[in-house]
C-alpha cells in the first residue's frame, strides 16, 4: 500500500509518499480501506515538531486523524462491521491507503454523506462538541462566546452550544462578520475590533479555539467564576483572574460522531470543504494548510 511517512520533524518535505506495509489487524480492530482523510492543524504541528512536547510520536510515523473509508476485515472479537461497510472515525495513521482502528471508535457514515464529506468531520466536530459539553458545560440560557467561530471546531462548537440552549456569541475577524451570519449565532463579534470587544463583560463562558493574545484578553470578559474552555491549553494570565480554565484534547466518541455527522447530513450545520487533493500531493496540502491559503478543510483522497 501507499502511505505518507514522517521520518524527521521539519517542513512539509519531510513527508514521504511511499510504499509501506499494510497494518496487521488486532482482535478488537477493523482494517479500513481509506477513501479520504483531511489535513488538520494538529497534523502540521506534529510534523514540524511544534507539538512534540504535548503530542509525542514515535518516528517514523504515519500522521492523520480523520478516517473515512470502507471495512475490509474485522478482527476476531469484532461484531457489527461487515465487509464493505462505510465507516468514519477519529483515529490515527490515516494518511494511508489502509489503516486499522479500534472498532469502538468507528461510526457508520450517514447515507447522505460522501466519503469526502465524512472525512472533514471527525476531529473538528468531536473537538467542538467536547469543547462545549466536556470543558465549558454550560447551562441553558447562559451566554457563551465561541472564538474562531468560522473554523471547523468553532462551527461545531457554535452548533452544539445552540443545541444546548445557550445564548451564543460568534467571535470572528472583522472581515468575516458578514460570512458568520450563516452560523445562526445570537450575535457576531469582531474580536479584532476593540470598539466591539470593550462591551464584552460578565460572560458565563468562553469556548476558545484560537489561543494567544486574543484568549488572554477575553479572560477579563468573563464573570467571576466563569469558565474558559480551550483546545490550546491555559491562556497566559489565567491564574490572575477568578475563572475556571478547562483545557482538553479531543477523544474518540463514535456515537457522538454519528449524531454530529447526521446533523451535518440534515443541513443543521456545515463543515465547508475548501479543496480536494490526492494523498500523493501531501507536501503541497500541508504548505497550503499551514499558510492558511485555503478557506475550509483540505480533503485528501486515495
């Protein structure tokens, strides 16, 4: 089979598209013929070495988290995964023509979604949902600000917070305000415009997907005892204010993924696809993603 192998940390040229051994199938695993995967920021942060302190990998490694494909073989202890079944999941080593995953991380792909559409969903939708449901844990009626609301994680967080009955503020850049109207948030806030952010105060929670100085500034917009949920770790200055910080990393959750994918299939929210490329074009895909040259997910097809 063909796979993308990382031998050393560095720029995209370190990603080698080459022949590799097909992985063996464990008793509780499923062998999947990959049809599509996607590029996520964590992929190029791992590749560059920027994330090695937080997410160590043993090199050489096959990167990739989004799985979308069909079942080839199920392990001896696995039931319910027939050959040819279309599956999706948050897994590892998905930059390959074949990969294995624990059966309990795999969900059926809703009939209305293509392999490519499904490949855009696992990491960002589960991260956005868990940011709200496991980190922020808001009560109905509370006000939640979601930063980076037009990104895949942000869109998912806005959607899930609305489903939980929250008053949702979508935080974006000034140039994105018109586009953000499609998110259905109660209000859109330009986080790079001080004339708008100065009015933010007594928020119940911030669901942060951007980090950096923006995250630090927003700490003061929370009410005393408010919650700051983050996918990027504790923001600078958090210890100086009376807030709860809940930083986390997304975990596989097959049943929740299916629910979210079904809501995408029904048009309740969208994760836009910006560009579709071949897996063999992985170097260019990482360059485009890292430079933020594509608006929407970059999908890799096998």
